[in-house]
């Protein structure tokens, strides 16, 4: 959220505290997004549901991005851009990471969102190689996501650069 806001992108979170016990149901999240979107006169928007995948077979790994089966071309195009950016970053971090592609599935949260929407699975937390990336490279994954969002909104992406001689909370923009 803060990284998008740094670039002038307004963000509305439908699940602002995902680590809490009282998780917000998926239909409620879609409804919250729809209400906010309508209240703001339906601006150009994108709904992104962020996830880490799981599977009983620990060998399963990779990034995949979903749109609803009846998704707009806008959703489908954004899903490709987002998936490509994340896969590019994952492969820079681990050349053996997998691109599972863009898929269509009627997951509740993207199926019920009225604006263009996607659901991204960055990797499998049940796979040790993906888990290592998910745990240790959050900033890189954030930047990949932000690049795709900037592309969608036609905003110039500006890389976040930290200066080692300054306080680590200070940032410079390149």
C-alpha cells in the first residue's frame, strides 16, 4: 500500500489486517471494493487479491495469476503484465522458479468484483524454494507488483532506492 501511495496511486484495502484472527470473508471483500468503487464514481481501478499458494505435494511451485472466467479484456491483459513481472523477479531470485501462467477460475473475490480484477499466487509456501523467496524477498515482489500497477495506470515507475549512508527509513527516488 505505502509503495503505491509513494507513486501517487490511491489504495483501498478490503482486508487491511490479514494477519488477524478475524479474517474478512471473500464476498465481503468484493462487496467492500464494489461499494468504494461506486461511491467514487467508478474510477479506473484494479482489484488485486494477493496470495501464497499451498499444495500437499511439496514439489508444487511457481507463480500463477487468475482472472474470472468471464473476465474483461482489461483484467486479462493486466493479469499477463502482472504475472510476467512477478515471474521475471522470481526467476532473477531463483532460476528454477516456475511460471504457472495466467488462468481463469471463478474465485469468489475476483468473480464478484465489479471492476477489473485478478488474483495472484506469488508462489507456494508449501515449497521450500518458493517459501525462501516469499520470506526473504518481499521488497522485490512488492516492486514487481508495483511495476505492473504503474503500467496499468500509465504512471512512470520510479524505483525505490535507499542510501546506505542515511537512516534506513530515508528514501531517495531514482
